[in-house]
C-alpha cells in the first residue's frame, strides 16, 4: 500500500468535504484542481483560510499564484515550504 503524506491527506479530506466537484472523483496527488474545475478563485480563498488555520502558516498576496494550487502535490510542497519559512523566521 502506498503511503500518503499527512499534509496531502488533510488537504484531500478538506477539499473533498468542501467542494462538490471533488466528491465525484478520487483525488490523487496529481489531479489538476484548477484545470478540472474543482477549485475556482473563491475556492482558492477558502483553501487559503484552511491552510492558515490548519497548518499555522501565513499566505501572503504574492503566494496567490496558480502554480501553488494546481494539485494536492503542489499544495503540499507549498505548505511544507511555508512551514519551513515560519520555523526559521521565528527563531
């Protein structure tokens, strides 16, 4: 059985529960979220609120680029990079 990154799994659960277009398909880490209409611009803002609350990160305006929200894998990398910035910045 393939292991799933814990951040990816938390994102998958949130998106599946909150976005109807995600409920009808199995979201793997490479599923195009924007191109397949799972997330739109308002959905991205909902995800940002979730990311900030769930992972204790701050998403800046300059972070709001499509590349970060393309797939669960890209979102996971984004969250991990922000957590690293926060950890280094708070020392």
